[in-house]
């Protein structure tokens, strides 16, 4: 019984540390996983305070993602390409393949809030490495 109590205590003690140390890729993947699980509240928690204020509720945020970025709600594949940092702003560029096999390219604007990475915007970009 003491072992179980000790194990539970260690698990609870370590959990907040993991959240604080979560990488940019981890935050984006966690948000996409939350959308895939239809957990809009958790997905909304990865947005920056300014994004949360802009949409007001998790439901409004979820509706925007459903209407504007449906491939993010249930992607077939994610590929993290590169990160670009300029001062306090970091862009994570990635490719998201939808369930029909079509590629979509995005830049996720990431900022740190109290040591945690948050998503501060998502922008469609031209395919990386391809010229037209």
C-alpha cells in the first residue's frame, strides 16, 4: 500500500514539471491530439492568452478551427519541418496531411508564457522546398 501511495505521489509531483518542459512540437501535437479526441477545452488551453481572449470560449475557438482548419482536427500525418526564431517569436513550420492525402503547410507562431509554450497564431504558408 505504501508503494502505491509513493508511486501516486511521485506521478502527481512530476506531472506539472512535464507540462512546463513540453517542447514546441509537444504543444502542437498535444493540441492536435485534443482536437482529434474532440476535447476542445484542452485544445483551447494550448492557445495564448491573446487568442483565448479573441475567441472568448473554447466552443467559439473549436468552431473556427472546424471551419477554417478542418485538417487540424483529424490529420493523417504531421511533419515538423523547421523552426525560425526572431527575438521572442518562434515559428514552427509543419506539413499536415489530411485524410484524403492532401498536404497543407502551416507556420505556428509560438510564444512563451511563464515558461510554457503557447500557440499564438497559425498561418497557411506555401509548400516548403517547392518553387512555383
